């Protein structure tokens, strides 16, 4: 076969239909239009102001690079309180997420139970931690308890959703084997479902604990206890050297939690 014939034999690249090209044009054109329309409303036009305040930014940077460790024991105690808030928030969330996750699974429960449960989980996940925390601050007052309850509500909704998706992806064989012995529905779940999803559920819970350690810091800003409360007090009193110390404590703590969680997840999966 000649070279020209070989070239002619090569199939032409497939051309995309007109409808697909029009859809791409509308999609990316719409995105560009949305960015242009929100340029002023999002305040992006004020980016040059970031460099006009270079003197104050330099003073802030200098303070942040010179941390003040004079109140280190107190701040470490507040960081410990933050971790305790995250730990209890995650524990209570798992406690509620296990039954809710099973009830929200399509292969476990009928639709008239599963759909309302999923709607409840959507509601729990859609509420931000700060909003839930403010509600609980009003109900129970300032302190770590509002932070624990806020993390419980939001994390419970997230974990229940993840737990249900894990249950829906299980192998049906073990469940059918348990059913063949004449066991009831509860035994099918205990012996056929939970052994398959337990490692993945544990991994999800560990990941959420990492996230909650960071979220608990932010919740402290609204008076929900922990080191976040010390952080906002330092900002309000312009103690930027102490702000630097708090930032160092938070970064080191979260990094250690992340390393520990990775080790635990590797041993589970």
C-alpha cells in the first residue's frame, strides 16, 4: 500500500454534533458572562486596594513573624478544649448517623422511609456550622456545648449521607447468605452489611474529625468555646503577635491529627 493510500485509510477524527457544540458554547459563554456580571458585586474591582495598604500590611506581617508565647499554657488549654469539642461533636454525629444512614439506604429500607430521611439529611447538611452554632448559643448560652451541638448536627447529616452511599455499594452476596439461613432483617444488617462497611465508615468518621478540629476553631469566634474565642479576642485587642502564636498552635495540631488519621485509615482499609 502506498503512503498516500495509507493516509487516506486513516479514519477522520469524529466530529461533534452541532447540539453538543452549541451546549458547550452556552455553558462556557454563560460562565464568562456570569464572571463579568459579578465583577463589581464581588468586589474584585477593589483588588488594587490590597497593595495600597502596604504599610499596614507590613506592620501586620512583622507582628505575625514575631509570635508571643507568654500565654502559651493558656492557649494550649484552649486548643485542648477545641479538640474536645471536635471529638464529642464527631462522636455524637456518628451515634446518630449510623441509624440514619441505614434508614436512608435504598437497598435496606422502602422508599416511603428512605426518601423522607434523605430530605432530613439534606436539611442538616445545608445549614452552616456558624448558623447552627449561633442558634445553640441563644438556646444554651456561651461555652463549648453550642460548638459540640453544632458539629453534631452538621456532621451527622454529612456522615449519614456517606454511610448510606457505602451501604448502597455493598456486595449482595453476604446479605443473601445470611438471609438464606432464615435470619431476620436485623441479623442481615449486623452480619451481612456492617462487616462490609465498618472500615469505610471508620475512615469517614476520622476524616470528619479532622474537619471538625478546624471547624471548632471557627465556632469559637461566635462564643462556642475553644481557641477560636481567644483568637477573636486577640484580633479585637490588636494583639497580632498572639494571633501568630494561635495560628502556629492550630496548624501544628491539625497537621498532627491529619498524620494520625492517615496512619489509622491505612490500617483499616
